[in-house]
C-alpha cells in the first residue's frame, strides 16, 4: 500500500540512474518520500531539478538531513542555500555528497557565514561537480583573505560562467587569486566583485588577465576602491572584451581624471548596453572625453551618471549628444547639479529617445519651474514607465503640466511616479494634479512624501487623491510621510486600505 500510494505522486527513475547509484527501487521510493517530507517541513514544494531553500532558517541538523537526501536527487541542477546564516561552518557534510548531483549547474551560498573550512571543503568538491556554471558566494565576509582555498582548486576547462563574490571583505591577495583563475575559466560571462573596497589594489593584475575571458558580458566593480591607475589598466583590457554588455564602475570616488586615458578604449565596446558611472567624481577633463566617447556606444540602453556634479555644470554638452543613442531606455542623472541650460539640452535630446522607459531627474533643483522644457519629449515618450522627480523644487505649474499630459492620454504606461520632497508645491497645485490622476490606469506606485524635516496638514485635495486611487486597478504603493491627517482623513485612509492589499506609508 505504501509503495502504491507514493508511486502515484513520485515519478519513476530511469533504470540507469538506479544502477549508477546502487539504489534499490524500494530505497528510491522511500528516499523520494523523505525528500518530499523535508521540503514540506520547510514550506517548499519538491522539484527534481531545483532545490530552492533560500531564507529558510536552516541549521546544522537540516543541512545534515539535506546531505543524506542528495543520493535521491541525481537530476538536480540548482541548489540555493542563500540567507541561511546558521549553517556557517557546517557545509563539509554537504560538499562530500555533491558527487551524487554531478549535473549541478548552479550553487548559491549568499550570506551563509561561510568559514575557511567551508571554503576549503567547497574547493575540494569542485572536481566532482564538473558542470557547475554559476557560483555565488556573496555576503560572506569571512571569505576575505581565504579565497585562494577555493580558487586554487578550479581546474582548466571549468565551465563556470557566473562568479559572484559581492561584499566578501576581499583582500588584495584575493584579487591576485582571482586574476590567476581567469586563465582557466574561459567560459566566464559574469564577474561581480562589487563592494570589496580593497580589491582595487589588485585591479591591475585582474585587468591584465581579462584578455583570457574575451566572452565576458558583465563586469561589476561597484564600490571596489578603483583608483585612477586601476581604471587605466581596465581601459587597456576593454579592447579584448568586445562582447561586454554591462559595465558598472559606480561609487569609485578616486577614479577622477582616469577616463582621460581609458575612455578611448571604452569606445570599442560596441555591444555595451548598460553603463553605470554614478558617484565617480567625474572631472571636467573626464567629461570632455566622455562627451566624445559615450555617443559612440550605439547599443547603449541604460546610462547612469548620477551624483557627478560636473555633468550639469560643465560647458561640454554630453547630455545634448544623447540624441545619438536612440536605443536608450533608461537615463538616470539624479543629483547632477543640472542648470537650466543643461536641462534644456537633455530635454532636446530626449525628443530623439523614442524607447525611453525610465527617467530620473531627482535632486536637480532647476527642474522646478522648467518642467515645460520637457513637455514635448514626454508627449513622445509613449513607453515611459518610471518618472522620478523627487526634490526638484517643483511648483504648482509643473504639476499642472503633468495633469495636462495625463488628461490628454500621455504617460498612459506610467507605473511609478515619485514626486516626494517637493514641499514647494502649494495645495492648489496638488489639487490640480490629483484631479486627473485616475487617468494613469497602470500606475502602481506614487510617492508624495515631504522632506524629513517637514510637517504639513493635508489640504482639501485629500479626498480627490483617494477617489482617484480607487479608480486605479494596478495601484499598490502610496508614500505620504510627514503629511498630517485630521481625524476624519485618517479614518478615510484606513478605510481605503482596510483589506491591507496596498502598502500605505504615512506618519501617525
């Protein structure tokens, strides 16, 4: 009876698998049942190819039990144990059983408090999982200084395509270890070393070996302590990375003036789709070169230049030359000290960006009172989904302009609208805006919060806002922090969200 019952819910294994693992049919059925019970205990459904135990509060006992189940999962291709920080120091029993899942392609161990012993055990196991393509060890701070325990075990011919070690406290010597394995992981497509401040000291060594992974498609060096000389070495490597699609150099504040010698090589990245240079302390000299180079990146779709003050203040019109990048769908230039002239240049260039989906102008005060410069571009931007105008010193006239666009059927695909920190808008301006808000049928997020230092009573427009939101079927998220509600208004808001299907952020 037991066997018959489980046969109805457990697919039969192929005879070859039974023989290869020396598991009898009875043991196989029993093992499959144990797998099902284990997953049920964790609130998961069993999947013969994907073991997703992300954020399941696993402990050493659970991991030991899981290790004993691997012989019954020969088809397993993905294991995700991320965000289980109680299993640090206990991975060895699991790694010893990985030979049962030799078809494994993806192993994710983010934030597991991995120890040196765990890293060494995993290194030993790499030989028995020869088809591994993705290895993610991010947010394990104890890896720093010990990465060689793993990398020295990676053999030539490794099929690893994705390697992520984000925020692992990597030391300079770890960078040297990474440089060495670039000689043996020729299939690498994604390398993410983000948030490892000390890795910048060994970037020259890494850059010299990038020629061995010419098929690299993504390189993430966000907040890696990259300096001017490191950027120059990286620039030389670009000539070998002709398939690169994403390049993230953001939050490296010491690379200023480094683009003078590397930007020319940047122009060789004809397939580059994403370029993130936010918070890089770009100088006027850098900008002069980037103004010539960025418009040559004909495949570029996403550009982030945020928190670089010279972007908006320089006489070099990089923003006006964005017109030569018709595939751009995301332009993020938050906090760039835009002046009216540079904003006008951007607005004119936007007329030539028909695929624009995301536009972030936040923290540029000149936008206030001048949003009309963007009117024609917003009329043409039929695909725009995200518009961020936070802390832009908006005036009532600017919101009236948005209302006009909504009323005339523009911005119809807008999903997120951020108007927060615009305390300069009067009650009449908000009232005008909310009158036509219901036209945005696809809008799901709206933020009109005030600045943290502010406090202001809701006006008579509050009723118009709630009425509009009730007519918007996709709406889920409302930010109204620092607005002060009267007793009746608070009851209205609570009634509006009585079924808790929306996320409403406000201060009592």
